[in-house]
């Protein structure tokens, strides 16, 4: 499903730095992989390159056989909108929208008809344990509930690839455990390729396998 080949990325400037060097990774359909690493190891940069939010200096990212790094900006934006779901540490839900409206955003962008959109939003809210919360505002939710909204939004358009960037960093231990289990289950149920980046070994242990990212590249965890 996801094939990352020899990705490298440097940032220029007074303190020019090579963040990633020759990183390769494969994630299959229904597979949930965790990448661990210390702060500054390049975990978030790796996700941004895979999602097409940044361009690599060299290497390629392919999703279902399509080389995303070869697409122009417009085609890449459309491919990301259709095929990628992103779960962030900071939730990024819109406070002036209801829970249902937040979850529906990817479907609105894809011009999905209202009836189909409402059905899929309802299904996802039920899947993440928020049935009956559709009319609520984010300020009425706990941190764990808000992250569930973010997961529902990331999966509602049935993406082929789900990327999660430290999704439990702002949660207490109990909420974090619930969110990690939910994220894993949703990836499996939807048949997506899932990639979690984290500094937490406990979070990484919920994945099918986990790798460690360092200056020398990706390696299996000890």
C-alpha cells in the first residue's frame, strides 16, 4: 500500500541540517506500524513528506502504486484529500463547528451528497463511541473525546493511508490508552495502512510492529 524509498530531507539556513537520510519503509493494507524516535529525530518530517506537505530532496513516496512525489502541487493536493487521513497531537478541530460538522469536513471537500455524508458521519461517530454527540461543540468535550472526533474526521472519507503524529501527547494515561486502541481498531476495520509516530514505547507497543528512527535511518526496535 505505502512504499517509501530512500527519502532524504535537509533544511537550509544558518544552521543547515540533514533531518532524514535514505529512509525506506513499507506498510501494507490493514497494517499498523509505529515509528519511534526522540524529539528532533525527524518523525514529523517523515509524516509530512509521506503526506506531501513537504517535498523530499531525494527519494519517493508511492501509495497504491502512484508516485506521489512525481505529482504537481494540484494533483498532490487532490490525492492527499482523497487518500490520506491525518490525526494530529493538537486535535485541530474547529471550535465554531459542531462535532458532526467537524467530522464531515473531508466529505464536504469531496462534494459527497448530503444523504451519503450524513450516513457516513453517523457511522463514524458510532464507531468512535460518540453517537449522540453530533450536535455538541468541541468545548463541551474532554480531551479524549476531542481526539476521537479527530480520528473520526481522519477516517470518514475511507482513506487508504492514516497518519498519526503523537496523537496522545495531550491526553491523560487512561484517555491515551483508549485513543490508541480506537485508532488501531479503526485502521484495521477500514483496511487502511496506518502509520503512528511517537516518542512513547507504550504507544508504539499497540502497533503490529515498531521501528526506531535515528540519524542512521530506520531500524527494528530492540
